[in-house]
């Protein structure tokens, strides 16, 4: 089992920045993938960004150039630095952890961007 604890959400004005963190604990294998998803009201959950334990990362087109994902393997923690935030970035952001074909999810943290 793997447990995920997210932090860093909040209210920010358009153009501002926020940093999300997600710490994983439990039975963690050396190769895994950590990701951030988001779900806005009335919309489906979508992948924002993901990063493997070897450092490979990718991003949704909507956040490229504004968001940066990183991780600290020693702390089993993934970060999402979000810059130039827009009102359409408003959503619940969920941390996800995958290893050996099993997915784990955090409870989510709310990001609200005011115009």
C-alpha cells in the first residue's frame, strides 16, 4: 500500500503562482510514476503532468511553459510549480502514484484562480 498526502492548494489571482507538493509513503518500489491530474467542476479528470522515478516527464499542452513538475526521490515527493495561472486552471488537483500496474490517488487539493 502507498499513501499520498498533498499540500499547497489555495486561492491566487490570475498571473500568480502556486506550488503543489505530494509526499508518498508506504511500500514504494524503485521504479514508479508520479503525476498530477485535475478535475474542474462539470469536467472529466485530466492529466496535467507526470514524471517517472528516472526523471522523464511530460505535460498537457494547456500547461506547457507554465507548469513544471519535479520530484525528490529521496523524499518520495513530487512537486508541481504552477506559474502564470489562469482562471481556467481552477480545479481540484490530485496526486497519483503508479507502480507495478497499481494506481494510488491522493484526496486532492483545491486550486482557485481568480480573474
